[in-house]
C-alpha cells in the first residue's frame, strides 16, 4: 500500500498492465518464480511491488545498511550479494528457487 501512495505522489495515478501479470503466466496454476525486468529507476521497484504483490529482489549488499530502505529490503526477503564477485550470484538464485517451493514471493532480477 505504501508503494502505491509514493507512486501516486510522484504522478503515477494508474498503472496499466498489458498482457498477463507474471503471477498469472504459468499454465499449470503455479505463479512465476522468477521475473526478469529492465531497471531504469527506483520507480521500477515500487511498480513491481504494486503489480506483483511484494516480490523479492536481488540487491547489492550495501543496500541493507541504508536506513529505511535496508529494513524494507530485509522485510521483503531480498537476497543480498556482493557485486565484486558475481560467481556466487547464480548459485544464490538457484538455491533460493529450490528452497522456495511456494513459500517465497516472486523473485525479481534486474540484469544490469
């Protein structure tokens, strides 16, 4: 709800989704586990929060130290990674999806 209010204050009065939402894509009734998206600004995160229901994100480890944003990221079950060593990132994604089994929210990846 907070993200919708922030978007409204910045002029995003409506958000139109063309096609199906990622949570509705799977034909066997299961929600999408991973969503790959472009990342242009901080608004992308808020829009995903409104459209996809409170997804998790991969975030650089420095984000968890930011006041407010870090607390929100931990509450959203984000995975924090060190950007200097990308070798562990794919293992982190695979482990998270294997452990998910319907427990975790959709996982948004911004491949930048």
